[in-house]
C-alpha cells in the first residue's frame, strides 16, 4: 500500500506535515525571484566587466599601434624628400615640396571634415518632445488627466498645445 492517503489522527488532523499557507508560498516565490534577479545582475556585471577590460586593452593596443605608425610616417616622408633630392633637386627644396604636400592634404582633410559636420542636423523631434516633458510629467490622478499627451504618428511628432485642457 505505497500510495495510500495519510490516515487522520484522532483529533481530525492529517498525520503528514502541514501544508504551507498561500502567503508563505507567495513570500517564498518573491524571495526566489529576487534571488534570481540578483544573480542575473551579478552575472551581467561579471560578463560586462570582462568585456570592458578586453575592450580597454584592445583600445590601448590600437593607440600604441597608431602612435608607432605616426612615428614611422616621419621616416616615410624623409625618404620621400631624399628620393626627390636623388632626382636632382636641392635638399631644402625637396623637403619643402614634401612639407607643402602634407599641408595640402591636411587642409583638404579639414575642409572635408568641416563640410561633413555642417551637414549634421539637430534632433528637432527629440527637442520638441523634451520641451513638453515637464507638462507630461505633471502628477495627475489616474482617470482624471486634464491635459492631452503628445502623440507620434507615422514617425512624426504631432505637437499639441500643452496648456489646452481635455474637453
């Protein structure tokens, strides 16, 4: 008789352990969820921490390589000036030619960079929604909202007067 029900005692209570109440079950479930969330956060911190460390090391190595490349480019330009000297021009003229070419490329890069940055636009829709944020965040009782909320339709912000009241 392995599957028999517990036999009641003389007092009418079952012989087995008492069943936990719904409150204690809910409390236990909430504690388990809280522990699970904390564990997930700790895992995310550990993963992000190691990733950030690797990115930092990688960024440092890229910077070292860029500095070494910059120093190596000095020798490239010296070699270019010496090549021009070997072709028959005086040494000072060949160095000025290399210097002029570098200044010309630098000026061209600056002009292109300035043109690209002038083409950037302000995030006007975001600025508009942020202007209305104080009105949206005003505390009103649920179901008794006095002002209409901003609306975005088809990717466009429909600006409404924040001071108009709902009818």
